[in-house]
C-alpha cells in the first residue's frame, strides 16, 4: 500500500467535505490544489514528514493517511489516518461528517469537544472517542497536544455504541500508558514508512477498544483519582521522615509518574516534591518550637539527609536560619 501525501489528502478531504472557510476562499483552494498536485507528482522522492497546513496547528505536527485493502475493509479494524499534532490557542474544527471514528489521546493542555449540542472539556490523560459520521466540533482556547487516529471497521460502530452511551465520549482509560503506546505504535509505523501489517494494526485497535470497555466515566474517575491522591498524601504525612520517591507515590495511586505529578499538582496546588518538603518543614518548625533537640537531630527526624541541606532549604523557605526561627518564636 502507498501513502498519500498530506496535501493530497487535504485536497481530497476538502473536496469531499468542504468547510465554510474552503468554500469562501478561492485562494486557499488554489494553494491547496497546487501544493497537493506538486506533492503527488513528487511523492516517491520525498523523505520529509507529512505536515499539516491547518490554521493554528504548529508546523512540527505531522500526519499520514492510508488506503486499506478490500480484505481489511471486510474483516478488520483499519486506520484511515493518524497523526501527532500540537494545536495553538484558537484552533477550531467543525465538520458535518468525516466517515470514520476518532480516537484522540490528550498529551498536554485542554481541548473542548462539542457533540449533540453538549460541550465537554478534555484534559491530559483523557481519551476522546468520537463518531465522525455525525456532526462534531473540537478545538482549544489555550492550546493542547494530542496523538490521534481515525479508524473504521465492520464492527467499529458496535464498539462505539457499547462504550459511549454508558461512559461518554471523554474517557479515562483503564491502562492509559498502554493506550498511549498502542496509538503511538500505529502512528510510528506510518511515520517510519514501515511495512503495514493490517492484521497487526487491527489487533492493536482491538486492544484499545477493549480497554475502553473497562474505562471509567469522567465523574467516577475524578472521585477515584482524588482518593488515590489522598492515599499518596497520607503516605507522605506518615513517612515524610524517610526517603520517598516519585515512583513510590505514583505506584500507590496506580498512575504513571508523569500523570501522577500532573494530577497531584491539580489537586493540591503543588508538586509532589514541594508537598513533601513542605511537610518536612512543618515538622521541623514544630520541633524547633517545642523541643530542645539540636538542629542536626531535627533535620534527620524531619527527613533531611544532613544538617547543611536542611539549613539551606529552611532559609530558602522561611527567610531565616533554623536557629533564628527558634529564637524568634521563643
């Protein structure tokens, strides 16, 4: 199977489903046509990534389209196009239809999605599942990054109609890291121009959709995440005097370290490291006020590895040394 160039795909997409902007601006039409025709003629000699020309999509965003075999259309889930995009503030896409289903994993930022006159906000770690046969709108007021896949297949709608009515279009995957790897592997297969194994890609899409059958709703996931973060906070409060790693806290919350850090900051207003240091400082200040322990002993009991590091951190936070603090409160 050969890949179509991005520009050729844009032209075909606009001809099939023209947006209002395309209809109203002949210059855009002419430019896209010229670029598409040129790239189509020179495709076999091009080694550069396929780049999007959409407004408010950053230049290092790329995507790839695929024409599935007759067998794939009959038996498999199959990709239609896949990409990794960075969207600027102000991006908005409104379509009456684009015959496929869309999986979009939010890596950073916030994306709004409007379906059936309902607007929802998707944030990092969430997966969007859309029926693009129906009218849909998505965009951003602040920018976001996403890995996405348009796909279809004989039972794609069956999966969609099983997942979305119960869980909604915005999902917290049961295994977010695995979902990211699945989507990235499909994208990277196209990006590296590797041979396309349609049965394997179908299996990967099946794994994604099967995982979504056990995904949590936004409301339930929010409650669960808050509980998981509370468990991590309790662990810090109980064992702050010991060495505590980010991985250790993430494991307690059953989240990846990256996602745990983002959720923790959202829930507490500070990073896990900052929260740990603040807790240690609170204990140190209490001991400085209520005990006759030496500064070194207080440092060790509060989780600092040595007196010097403790004094440096204390002065940075409090604006005075531990002894000055002790004398002031006394």
